[in-house]
C-alpha cells in the first residue's frame, strides 16, 4: 500500500476504509478479512450444533426434520444474532474501560503537576495502593514544606548573623543597633553597656530589656488564674470587632460603587463607634441585652468566678459549668500564647547554638528563667555567659511593682542622707580646733561685718535670714504634673543620690588624706555598699516604663574582642521577636489608600463653581476642549450660561480663583496664539 492509499482518518468517514471514522476495519489488522473470519466462525459453530443434533436424535425424527434446509438456517441466524449482541457488549465494555483508563491517566498526569513538593514515584505509589480517597499526599507535602521552612530558617539565621557581623565591623564597636534591627527597635525599654567591675578592660556587660505589648502578640497571653468568664468575653469581644470591621469594609465598597469619596481615618473611627451599640450593651442585668446575643445570660451566670481549677469535692462531669470549662480548656486558650513563647525562645536558643544549663519555668506565674550556667557567683563564672528572664505582666502586677519601686527609691534616699549627715558631723568635729577650715567658717567670721557695713546701708536682708531652696547638689526640680505623677522616671532623685555619693568620696579623701582611722574605714565601707546596691538598683527596669505584655530581660557578659555571646544573642532576639510579635502597626499607614491620595478637589482644576464643569462633561452637546477654553476666557463678571443635567439653562455669575475684582469695568481680552486669555 502506498502512502497515497492511506486514509486521513480524522477527516474521512467510510464504513469499510481502514481506520476511517465509522469504519469496521482497522489498520492494526493489516490484511486480515474481518468478514470472512466472522463467517468462518459462525459456520464452524453451526456445524458443531448440527453434528450434535444429528448424533443425538433418532433416525425417524431426523427424517421428519429438514436438516439441510430450515433448521440449519435458523441455527445460523440464531448464532449470528447472539454473536452480534456479544460483540456489541464487548465493544461497549471495552470503550468504557478505555475511557476509565484514559481518565485515570489524565488524573495521574495532573496530580504529578499539582503535587509539586511530592516526588512523582510516591504519588504514583499512593495512587496505585489505595487511590486518592484513601491515601493522599497531604502529610508528605506538609513534611516537605516543613523541611523547606527549616532550611529557610537556617539560611535566614546565617544571613542575620552575617548582617550583624558586617554592621559591627562597619561601626568598629558594639552598640544597641547590633541587637535589635530597625523594625523591632521600638520594643526596647532599656539597653546599657558597661565595663565589668573586675575586668573593665577586657569584659563588658550588657543589660537589654524588651517589652512586647499585649496588642502586638501574635497569640495573646493570659494569666493562669484568669476566669473562664473573662476568656469567653474576650473571644466574644474579638468576634464583635471582626464583625464591625467587615461592616466597615462593606460600607467602603458601597461608597466606592456609588462614586462617593472614601472615608477619612477619623470618619472610619466614628463609624466603628456607631456600630458598637448594635452588637453589645452596658445592660448586664437584662437577658435580652445585646451583650448576650452571642452567649446566653444563663450560661454566663454559671461561669462567674470559675477559674482554672475546680475544687475536687464540687467537681461533677455532668454539670453545665464543668462542660463549658472543658470546651474552653480543649481549645487551650489559657495556655496557648505563653506556651508558644516558651517553645519559640527555647527552640531558637537550641538551633542558634546558645545552649543553657538552667531553666525554670514558673508556669502559673507566667515567668521563665534561663541561664547558660547554673551557678550565679560571678567570681567563678566564665566571661562569656548570658541569662534571660521572660515574664508576662498585667496591669495589676505593674501597679504593685511601681509601689515597690517607690518605696525602694525612698529607702535609698534615706540611707544616703543619713550617711551624709554622719559624715557632716564627723567633719564638723574634725575642725574643732581650727578657726577657718572651709567657706562656712570664713562666712561666720565676717558675718557681723557684712551685716553692719553692707546690708544696713542697702536695706537688703541678711544672707542667713533668706530661705535656702537650693541644696547645691542638684538643680531645682520642676513641679510635677499629672503626667509625671503617673509615669515617674525618678531621674532627678537618682541623679541627686549619685552626686551625693561622689561628694562624700571626695570629702573623705580631703578630710583624711592618707590616714585610715576607724571612722574613715567604717564610713567608706558603708559608702561602698550603698554605691554598689544603688548601681544594681539603677540597672533594673523602672516599672513605670513598662506596659502590659511580655518583658524580656537579658543580661549578657562577653569578652570585648570576642563578642561571641553578643552576636549569638542578637540573632536569638530578632528571630524571637519576629516569631512572637506582630510588630508595630500604624493605623494611618495600614488604612492608607492610593485612591484617596489622588481623588482630591484640587485635582479637578476648576476655577469657579463646580457646576460650570458640567459643560466639559457634556461631551455630546459641546466639544470638551472648546468648552474648557470658553470657560477660561469668560470675564469674571460676565453672566455665563451653565448647562445642568435634566434642568433648563440657568444664568449665573462665575468667579475664578486668582482674579481680583478692582471695581472697574473689564473688557474682554484678546486671545493669544494659544487661545488663552492674556493675564
């Protein structure tokens, strides 16, 4: 067969041509005669039946039968009909199976493309074993994604370490910027570098405190003692805020569809406030109040005062409050946020090669203490070490911390003042036999002469009669307002205490020189103790500067030329903040819309009444460019006919911005080459 005899099957329809559409012959059968094969098959089967009939029936019966005529023809027709039925069923079954095979083949090929994280062999194996209904690649995909995530984490950690080291080299020193990068710098409460007392030239100590607010936590933290009622109300409150946000989004979309200007930030705030009353209410007594729309009042009353634990004597598994509490406990709302923070900091320390030998997790107190070494004596500890204290504070705890801080400041002031008085008395006794030892003695000697010869003539008050308001140690402190009373910094008090300690040191040295009597040794020991304790207290965090949330307090001791712990802790802190905190979010930037910045009244570029622009917009009535030029070239006092939509023409006097009315009659100016009025 030549190439010209081969039919193009998709374009040819014929019952006999091979592989044509509708053909009973196929090229796959080559030179076989399909009809002859069928006839041969039917004849063989008919002959077998006739031979069987002829051997089984008696001769007298065979004589009565027309064996060679009607019977054989009927049997042949019967076989032909059944063969056709069987063949048709076979064809249908084959086609169905073929369609299934093709469909499964297509599905497998599509799955090979979709399961991008799964090897093709595994997808094929799972499909062959149980099919997509029983086995799927979801878990394998999750594991692959986790592996990619861990790989990305290691790469990111290496990049962060390289960045920190590069910044440190460029700065040629270690500072606060080496710890917290720009996006988390706002969370720093205090960071102080100082030299180690025993090794000031080679070892440095760093105090870093980070405050992560409640609103910035990805997973909120609750105290263990918080009531179940509080947790449920917190969930309802979050749901209400989400519903209000959805309603505001719908309102924004509606205004845009109507062609109105977008809401400003302040307008959005007021719209949210208006919708609060539709979801909640201050009426806590009425069961029909909006506050009980999401959870009935009867259920709320059963949860009053219920905390994390129930007295075993009162516990009943069939009570309503026990089952309500169980639902909340199963969601793990109470411990979720705190446990997430613990797992985050410990896993980051492990993967960052910052091991620790001591950890104390005060779970009920929401406090975590981690130290690289168990011992706390700095005399035996190595020069590379760190300690971390992470604690969650609520408002009540901060108030008590502030009270304790107030008392401690007052105690230091009292003790330092007492030592100051003792030293002053010792100094007064030491100059007993001296007429003039200091400025005060000299002023006493000439006090009478000054009074007679100077003050009596000028009628000015004597120095000793004037009230002294300056203690000659610190400058005068300004009066406190409500801001200072609620947020005490104690900078003035601390500065005064430090100056008193320095002045007492100088005074002891000037009094005794190189002599060391018992009085000097006692006072110096007390002075050294107060100075050491005050420096330790000043190193602590002022609770007035902390807000409710997590306080991460890190103390690091590191060798200046090595800085291994400093660099490692910088990566730990940044990764921890990124994993626990959402970061600072400026509502103005979050709601910023490019459309609102471009759709402004001054962009319309109209000089007079906005209705005059209807002439420009009515393109079907007048040429847009000519209308605009006509509007520009019309004098300020000339009546102009404005065309309003669906209204008759009205006569108005148009005024333009930038044109000053001098009271004189103005003539229409000539047009220049550009068609605009010459100003």
